[in-house]
C-alpha cells in the first residue's frame, strides 16, 4: 500500500492514529487532519446529490478505509508480535507497561478519552495475537 507522502515508518509507529493519517494521505477530505473533536469542526456540507447515492458512496469509502485500517492492524500486530516474542524468549515479560503508556498517550492526544479505549483495544489485539502463551498456560519455574 502506498502511504506517501507519509514515511512508511510512520505507518508502523502508531496504529489507528496512523491508519487515519494514512487514510488522510489517500482521501481528498480534510476533517481528519485536525485533532478537534467532530462537534468542534465545521458542519459537513449538505450533499446536493440524491441522499441514497450519497450514503452509498460514503459507505463505499468507509469500507475501503476499514480495509486499510485492518491491513495496518495486521501489520502492526506482526511487528508487535516480534518484539513480544523476543522479550519473552530472553526471560522478559510479554507486557511492557511503560511502553503501553506511551502508546496510549499518542491515541489520547489524537482522540481524547475514546483514544484510550482504542489504544487498549489495539494493545489487547497485539497481545492476543502474539503467540505468547497466556500466563496461566505457561509452565512455571
Ligand atoms: O513495544 C513493545 O515493547 C511491545 O511489546 C509492543 C507493544 C505494542 O503492541 O505496542 C505490545 C506489548 C507491550 O506491552 C507494549 C507494546
């Protein structure tokens, strides 16, 4: 997927926020490029076309955006998995709470309180798909 003009590394740096930035690189509308909550943004223009056609076109865009977000989530999950596996293989813990706080801060800065929930979900996904056995399934000692 071509994310230009964003550097590719940015696409790996943070998930949903980055996905939304990538989306911004690929779509002509501008509402995504502000951290303002929707209620603080100017009202969306009233569509002049047939409402059903408008909704269909916008839903097609949402479907395409969701597919990009899912692809980025998969890529992020793979990168995260490699880190978690490496840490556990060297005797460390699957979880790094300090790093998780940094990730959560990024989403909170972008979306406020709901950003925290997105970060939690993203991190849960990364850990659930890591291939690292859950603590209860790990041999002790
Ligand atoms: O950055 C790490 O150290 C990771 O293991 C990646 C990651 C993440 O997906 O962002 C996953 C688990 C950790 O608890 C913290 C962060």
